[in-house]
């Protein structure tokens, strides 16, 4: 998600285990693979998420089994919502909220009752988009009967305004993919295309963004952008009303288009959502409107929300959290209680942990040394420090189970079979390289968990013959320090989450050698000509399934042949709800509770 470590598509801003969650994402979930559920979870994303046609994009959404209208749900959240303006939304809790109040041109429709299978469909648009030139030009047509919460129609003028305002300086927290694509400029250079957004009478030329009538929108890109339907489904690209845009003030009181509208918002304290009577289910293939009212309470730590929901009396019986997970202290007890099974959901988050080997360091240039680290490195300490196998699953590759192209069989260094590492194999390789006793500077995050796993990981590497020097890095500046090109650490751990279920939001930001710079997310400083060329080729593949296969080949080449990044773990989380909450599903794209399906029993 965007820059390494600032935002979250489906992860929490800070995990219970204390690991920083960076998204765009740098950082971020059930038991280790072995039971039926985990195998199903692990296999579900091997096929790509398809782009749906007009039929798939037609509302209403399929009924949830047993659902009935009515009732009030209490939502216990740790963090208040910093942003309600779609253009400013890029963290997971705000993204969950946006599923209820905002709508975009496209969205993810669950195609299975368990929230594991999806397709991208037209939300406000009649389909997921049409392109006839390989992804350079995309056309969208708005549905009939779509309205804002005030009853006014949603038109192409609103769509144009939504994208033009993302160029304005005050819109600084949301995703930047589409702006960069339209401007054909990297980094923040895209702002030069429309410096003040639409607020001083200027507009994007029709050669870039075309709105020939009230219903039609055409995007023109200089290079193929086959992932546009995915990008448009991000909460950060939901629609903004042109007539009701109040610029900075919109962030606290936006005009909404989803099944719910904001009745009251007391920042840092509470929020009340009520039904939007101008939302028409016939136009919406994704959302439901079973609940009468959502009452949000903020400042509820994970332990607080877990305790309240376990109480299960009064309002707690119809309580849930969109973002809070079960606190570490209660996790094992809840998962082992059969009576809690119907009130518990677990699933993957989009994050993959990895140990970066810093290729800027002279001693790390030797591939045999890197292979010695890869074999010797124990993963068990990281899993244990993060909450055990219910919270982390040993990873084989750099692509999450939530991302298209994931291969559950890939495990070149045998980490799934030997999570404690293979120091004997590591020592054999280190001897072969003539580097026994080589000093390794291990930069670690100074949290209790970081102290714990780095100590044990260092011990495992020392068994293979390395002289490991641990160097602490303060948590608040961790990613700032490890993203420096000259950081003097030989190895250090990071985690990254996809912005949408395509490795196009993982491989280029992390492993493109042309993106090496201070503050960039190519933490290992890999600059491999084959990787760079393969990234360019994969970026232009318009077929999602073929693209997923191409991205996975790059992932496997990086892990097995370059050996610059050692996968550690896939991230998971567990959430619970009151006994009177129905429709409880862990949605893999949201990365948590799907609020659109909930009802009161």
C-alpha cells in the first residue's frame, strides 16, 4: 500500500503483539497449515480475482442466510477515525467503515458465503470496466438510479471531481496510484499535472480524463494499466460529491452514497450510523442494509473489546469490532473453547514478514553467504514472539495467501519443515564461502517482541558460524532508519501488505532496483536486471491470471535465486462477536469482519 509502512489496506495500525504495521504497506493470521481450514485458506487465492461483467455487477446483493432486518449493533474500536473523506482514507479501520458509507466505480463482491472468494464488479458503474487497447483506455458507464444521501443524482461530474481533487495539496493521506498513472509521473511529481486540483477553475484535459455525458467516464493512460479495476475498488477512490465538497472540512462530514449515513460523529469518542433512505439495493451488488443503526465507541483497547464481547449481556450481545482483534492474553483460551466457535472468525491479513539481506553491504554480495543466512535463520522465534501459530504462519514465499498467484508449495529453504532453521546446512555453506566467523549486524525493532525474536534468531545464526551483533532501532523511527540506502545493517526484518490482491502492489515497490532511494521501500537494495525487466513485462500483462503467474515467478526467483529476502511469516488475526450477531464472516479482501453482511439475530 503505497509507501512502505505508512498505511493499511487490511491491517491494524498497530498489532496487539506490538509490531509496527506499515502498509502499502509495510507490516502487519490462524494456526499453522495442517488442518482442513488452513489448507483451504492457503489454496483459495491461487486463481486470480476476476473482473465481473454487467450481470455480475447488477444488484441487489445475494441474501445472507438467516438474515432479517432491524436492530442496533455496537462497534468497539481502539482508534477513532482520523479521516472520513474518501481521498484521505488509507488505513484499515477507515476502509472497513467506508464499506458502509461510501461507494466507488468498482468494488469487491464476495462470491462465496465464507468471504474467501471474490470478483471485482461494477459498484456505481455498470461493470468492472472495458478496455480495447490492452489497458491504456478504460471506459465506465454509471448505473441508473444512483444517488447521494441527500437524494441528488451521482453523475460523471462527481467522478471527474473525485479524481481531480486528489491532486490538491490538502489530499495527502490517500492512495496515489491513479494520480501517478494519469500523470505518468512517479512519486509526488504527479501533483504538477493539476497543482490545485479543481479548486481554481482548472481541469484535467479530455485526453487524460473524459466525461462526454452525465453517465460516461473514460480514463486515458500513456501506458497499459491492467489493474485499474482493482485500484478503483480502493476506499481511497470512492466518490466525492462535487456540489457538497467542503475541501478540508469534508474529512469530518462527507456526503455519503452507501447504505448508511453519519448521523453523529464525536471525534475520539463515538459515531452513529443510520440508514441512508436514498440508497437503492437494486443498484448495489455488494452491500446489505439489515442493521438499523451502528453505534461506534472509540478508545477500546483489544483487551477491553474482547472482555466486553465475552461478557455477552445487554448491548454486548450485539457487539462486534471491525478492526480490533482478540487480545493476545485471551487468544488461546477463545480458540480452544468450542462454545465460542460460532462467534469467532480468523483469517489472513495481507502482510508477509521478511528478513532483508542488505545488498548494499560489501560482505552481503556473496550469494553463498546469503544462502547460509537463509538456511540457518530460525523462524520459530518470530512466530512465538508474535502470538504463536494462531497469529503467524511460517511463509515460503513473499506473496501472501490473500494475493493472486500465491503458491503454497513454494518453500526453497525448507522453512515450513524446519521452522527452527538448519544451522548445519548454514555452516556448511559458510565454510564453503570461507567466511566462518563473519560479523552480521542485525538491526531489530526495540519492542518486547523485537527483543525476543531477534535474540533467538541471532542465536540460531551463531550456531551456523556467524558473529551476530544485534543493534536496536527505536520503534517510532524503525522504517525511517531501515529505508535509508546507507543504513549499515546487514539484516533486518520488515513486513509488507498488498494494496489489492495483486502482487503488482508488492513486487515493484519492494524489489525494483530503479526504486532504490532513501525512504523508498526496496529495503534489501536488490537491483537485479532480470527482476527489473520481468517487472516491466508483468506490469503490461492484461489477463489477471497470467499476470498473477508472472508476478509469482518473480517472487520465486527473488527468494530462490537472488536470495535477498527471506520470507518469515504470513500474518493472521482472530476476531469475535456477541452471540446475537448474525452474518459473521472474515472477508479476506477487507482483512477482517465484513460489516456489509451483519444482522441482529
